[in-house]
C-alpha cells in the first residue's frame, strides 16, 4: 500500500499545464546536441503499470500493450519544477532528457511525436504518468518540447505513434510535412449510431454555444457513426474555454479531434 500510495502521489505532481511555478531552466541551453531516445526492449516498470489508478477523481486504465497505438491531440510540457523528482516508473525526471508522460500507455513505451504544425519529429521514452488535463494527450520534457518548438506557446498539436515492443531501432518514420495550413481543431461532444440523434444534439447546442457544429459521418467495424463536433477552433485556449462551457452545460466525455 505504501508503494501504491507513492505511485499515486507521483502521478498527482504532473502538471496539466505549465503553471506559475514551473518553467524552463534558469539559464538557456542548446538542446540541439541532445539525441532522440533510442528504442530498446525493457521490462515493464514494476510500480508504474497498475491495471487502473485514480487522479483528481478520474480513473485511468493502463493499456496492456502499446502495439499500433496512434493518436492526435494536444501536447504540453513540464520542466524545472519537477526536475530531479521521481517519476511514476521510478526513474528520476530529467528535463534535459528525451522523455514524456502519458496517462495510459505502458511504462516504458517509446514513441515518435510529431508537431503537426511544423512537421518536426522526435522520439521519446514515456516513463511517467500525466498530463491530467482533459484536453492533453502527452506531457513532454523541456528538451523534447524545445525540439518540437512548443515551449513559447506551452502547447502543441501533435501526433503520437508508439513504437512496437521489442524493437531495437525506430521503424520507418511517418513522414508528415507541414503544409502551411493549421490542423483543424475540434471538440467532439458525442457519437451516435443514429443521424437523427446526432442532428438533435447539434441543433440543441448551436444557439447555446454560438459556434459552428458539424455532424461527421464515419464507419467503425462496418457500422455508421455520426460524430457531433464543434469547430474548427482557432487555438488551444479556445478549445479549453469551450470545454469548460460544455461541462457547465452538463456535457462530459469530450474529446479533442485533430483533422
């Protein structure tokens, strides 16, 4: 129980955003010489992979495998405030290392992270839990965030591709070129098998939100799905503000969607 308590305590210190007490090193450093993490086969962290855990009243379920894991969303970063502290895997957090935190991927997992706004790509070792913010999918170390050029804004729109367990070298990188066009940012507020139900929710919220709402048709396992999404949104701050307003309207289970 003491070990479990220590694990949960370690999770709770991961910031959901960069706060007033956190930030970059006291002096500016050149991170260009710091190489990517090198994927290798490692045993699972003994204490970092419970079946589930609770932080801030929300339960997270740790994945049994990172195989074929690909997701797009918003990245944040953490730095000086947590440098030298114990991560959820038991390793010491080094803001100069190429590491990251994720809520559900097994620890450790190696992943390729690409900034969808500029095409920059890195490889990190995920060895920590976080970020515990509804609109964030990964917390990057200071160096990793610097290499993706998201330090100034504090967040970035990224793609995360887990590298398969047992690989001793990264797979052929997914080539993502910056087109000069910003990725589309949406908040998904519901998914329905019925177009009628999807349209009804969209119509109900159109006046309340005073924003464009689309119903996007897709397929899952051969079945039609109608996804109700608000956007496109201008930036991450707008997505966060909208999420708070939707929560006040009693709508939960929101997802950030990147087109």
